[in-house]
C-alpha cells in the first residue's frame, strides 16, 4: 500500500501535536510542583513555554504540500470539521500517492 499525501500530512500533524504536548506538559508539571516560584523553576517554565510558542509557529510552515511546497496547514488543521481533498494552491488530490 502506497503512502498518500494525506497520510504524510496526518503523520506530520500528529508529530507536531505530540511535540506541542511534550513541551507544554512538563511546563505545567513544574509550575504545579513549585508552590513558591524560584528563578530556576521560572526559567524552566519560561523556556518550555518559549519552545511551545516556537513549535506553534513552526507548525504553520511545517505542513507543506509535497508537490508545490506551499503551506496548507490552516486548511488541513480543520480536517475533522471541513476536510479538504486537494491542495488549495496547486490542486493536487491529497489522496494521491506521496511519490509517483
Ligand atoms: Zn500543492
């Protein structure tokens, strides 16, 4: 079975969401575990939240159409409610094989 563009985008999207959760959860745990904020705990939480923001912005450019390389994340992110079946820029079906 060949990997489709949709499979590839879904895999990248899952990886992106996992990395967002993986940076957000430790920040919440550190913040919850320290009743009195210390400079070290604040630095850890701040650093993780900075990573969270950077990853969030990176997600905007991370999911690209493999054919025209334009970002299709805003449309693809809403796929549960408003699924797209083609790239909005080049028109390639996202159910086509990733590699021809
Ligand atoms: Zn495209």
